[in-house]
């Protein structure tokens, strides 16, 4: 029975690959078309992510770890959830990390790192928080789609992560450019949030390599009292 399901899975995956062709994809149910669009977008977006920006981001995080600086992650809505996932992994790596909005947040000082996540780079709460952190000498890293946004302009390091944000005017251009479609099936800011999640998970993998950490060390830092 197991081999039967394995064969079915192989056949299905082969079929999905064939149906990735835009001319054939229209015959798929919406779920599968959306899945393919999101997956293809994330894969294709790698070509748009600048290596120099990634290296600058990773280097500042490595330095923060070595110098025992704090990291504050800020993001609103679903971008905030992506930020929380990133902060958790930083904690497992041994960082002194906090998430804006939590009850327990240490003060930010000069040389600390603030990672601000906003697809549009215009979310008022995030821009205001980044400005406050900048005023005390913190290093601001902006994870955004727009280098000309208010958040990007005040940041010390900008990492451009492609995606469609909730603002559905010029933002749709990026989705069309990468996916080659008129209207993405993924609603609102989904494409940015998914890309940001995968991007930050890849950053964690690189930090593990740079800091000489393995899964066993991360496991020791994992919570052992949970609800």
C-alpha cells in the first residue's frame, strides 16, 4: 500500500510540474494554482534579492552576537508574525532578542540592532518605532520591497524582499513582473510575507554556519516549559 501511494505521489508531482505551464495551469483547482504561484514566486524572487544586502544583514547580526548586543524585531500584522518566528530562531541561536509589543522588552541602546519588517515600508507604527531606535544610535535593518519608502530611507541596511503588499497599485507590478500574471491569487501582502519568512529562515541557516551552531545547540535553547 505504501509503494502505491509513493507511485501516486510521483505521478502527481510530475503532473504538477507539467501544469506549471501557464497555458495548462488554468485547468487546475484554485488551491493548486495558488500553491504553484506562491512557490514559483518565492523561487523566482531569489534572483531579485541582492547578495550585498544579504551579506550586510548577516554581518551585522554576527557582530551583534559577538559583541552581545540586543536585537529588537518589529513588524505589524502578519509581518509581525514573521518577525516573531525569526526572533524565536535568533533566541535559539543564543541572541539577546526581543519583539516590539511584548510585555518584556529591554531598552535599545547604541549599537543594538533593530530588524524592521514592512513590505510597503510605510506602516506608520513601524516607521515611528524605527525612528525612535535610530535616535538612540541603534542599527536599523529594513526588510521591505521598496528602497524609496520612509522605512528604507532611515535604515542603515536595506534588504529588498520582493512581494505584493496590501497597497494594490504599483505593488502589483512586482507580482506581475516575477510571476508573469496579471493578478496574483495570493491576497494582499501574502507574497511579501511568505518571501520574508523563507528569506529569514535562510538567514538563520547562514547564521548557524557562521556561528558554528548545530541543531543540538539550538535544541538546548528551546523552551522546555510550554502551555
